[in-house]
């Protein structure tokens, strides 16, 4: 429980600016992102079968959500689409559609994780130094300010904040110290999240530097920015609810179908990735996850929130902070709720540069050099789809990049099967062609080439004794060769599977 509580604080600190940033990038009210984060933590966390995954508003849906909000008759009409998308997801789960996530090649999942890590590092470096022209949570290569992920790094000097620079560098130093074995082994210190220390130090440095050098004071765009209310009525007044008269509007239905499908795919990919980084290697039931995400979207839409999905950034922060059970995900939702309701003014004093340091460390852990070395040692069939996925996600977005990665992964799977399903061995005038467990029509050209290379008056053993699947096209090719072998005086022995 202590580790889950500690992890929940880290995830809360990571989720807070992302919820706000994704809302801004999606052209939605800031509170909509926070509502989605709260619902993703509490509602989805309770229903989900995942032990380490954390849900909330996802950057991967930003363009789709922004487009849906713009094309919908009103924001309240868009909320109907979020509710309907949740209903569709529940139906997907009931129809056992969650199995699709299990067919994603492992190198693609690992490439997705590494790409997200790289994006986090690249996107957060400007925030670390006070260059906050792009909202937190933006993961697109082409940014709303006209620059891209890489060109933005060259514009930092034009908008550098001295206070943010000092706070960011001190925050990184604290986090690196907290990774040392001394801090991890000290009983009291290991229960205190380094990110919490970073936030407290960041707030203190901001106040101190502002008093000593007023010209260094951080403006609101360099700080967390949550709506501040003084009464219950004001707080409840910020919550917008669906306009049910638009429930079956054409554009609302189209948005609901799109969000339902894309959010489901992103959630399935995220739980596959989360299961891979779970130290205990536990398995998340995919159909139950779709029902959990769908229920979360129904609740989020009713309360005026953005669509939710399982999010690998928060899940990774959860795992790296030592979370043991889904209690940490649920607690992070309650922390968001309590702090947004009771302490918005206090949260608005947190510098974004301090939170950027936390995200950079999370990103580094996802894309450590050791991960690249491990995949490289496994050979091209594993390493190349991994690299293709990373490059595709970096230069497009998450979903397009994953689709390109899947195509690359399938190509190398087919190529590997194509090359290894048949083995040919020669000893003087004797030949052996051995079949593996499965031989499909894709292997027919290779087999044809092998058979044609057998010279006249030689001996050939065709061994299919361990083959569980033999395509009809391949069987026909063998039958034709047996006829030709008589004329070439090739002695053929066929060793078939003993049924």
C-alpha cells in the first residue's frame, strides 16, 4: 500500500499538466481534461483488470477530438459523442473484440514505448527551460505554433526564462540523485517520491526567485493553470453536460464511431505495453478493459469530460515509481479530484519546468540505450520493425506510426517464415528437404527452387514428418515433382507425418 500511495503521487503530478495541456490542444475547456483524468483514475481504475495501467485523456486522440469539437453543433453535442463512443466500447468488449490487441508484434509494442519516451524527452526539453509556447501533452510532430518536434529545440533561446531554467536544472539534479542506490535503500527516503520533492522545491524556488528578482517572476503560461472557484456553485457551474437533443445527429454519430474505434485501439495497445513493463508480468483481460474504458467514457461525457483511454506515459510513470496494484491508479484519480476542488490556487503555483523534469526522466526510462541493444542482439527481424515503428511515430503521430510499425512487423514475420520454413541439405548425390511445422503457399517459390536444383540420377528425401500444416499448393507442387522425378531418374523418398 505504501508503494501504491507513493506511486499515485507521482502519477498525479505527471497527469495534472497533461490533462490540462491535452484539453487546451483539443480546443476543449481546461476542466474537461481534469474531469477525464479523474474519471480515468477512479471509474476505469475500479473496473479495469490491469494492475499498473493508468487511464485519462490521451494525446493520441487530440486531433480527432479537436476535429469533432469543431464540427459538432456545440461542445454539449460533442459530449453526446463521447457518451456514445463509450457505449460502443462496452459493446466491443461484450462481443470479445479485445483479442485484436494480442496480434500486435512485440517489436512494434517495444518501438511504441521507445518512441513515446523519445517524444517525451524532446517535447519536454523546451518546457524544462521555460519555452512554453506549445501546450503540455502535445505529441504531434507538426506543432500548432508552426514548428515541429526538432525545430522547436532551436527556438528555445528566443523565449528562455531564467527562473524556469534554474528550477528545471535543479529539478533534474534532484531526480537523478533520487535514482542513486543510497536514496533507494534508505527506508524513509524510498517512500518519498522524488517528483514530490521536485514540486515542493520548484514552488519554493519560484517564490524565492520572484522575491529576489521580480523581473524573473514566471508568468501564468509557465505555471500550472487550473480554474479557481470559491463556492460549490461556482465549481459545479464549470461542469458542462451533454445536450441529448443531438444524440443521433449525423456528425455526432460519426464522431462517436471514430472515437470509439480509435480509443479502443489505443487502449488495447497501451495495456499490451503496460503488461510488458509490469515487473510481475501480469496479464490484463482485453475485453474487460474495453468495458472499463467504455464505462469511463460514458461517465466522462456525462460530466463534461474528454474521452479517456489507457495512457502509456502515466502507466510508465506508475510502474517506474514502484506501483504494485491498481490502487495507485485509483488514488491518483482521487488526488486529482481533491486538489482540483480544494486547492486549485496552490496547484497554480507549480512551475511547468519542474513537472517537465519528471516527464523527461519517465521518457528516458522508456527509451534507455539498453533497450536498443537488446533488440539489436535479437537480429534484424526484431530490430528493424522496432526502429521503423520509432521513426514512424516520431515523424507522424501515435496511431499512424503504430500502423506503419505493424505493417513492417508483419513483413518481417512473413519474411522470416518464408526463409526458415524449409531446409535443404546435400551430401554428395543425396539431398534432404526438411519441412518445418507450418508450410504455406508463401513458401512455394522457395520449394520450387530447391526441387529444381536436385540433379538427375540423385537421391532425395522429402521429410514432412513434423509438419502440422501443409498448404494444398505445396502438396500439388510435390505431386508434380514426383512425376517429373521418374524422367530425371531421381530416387525420391517421402517421409510423411505419422497420424
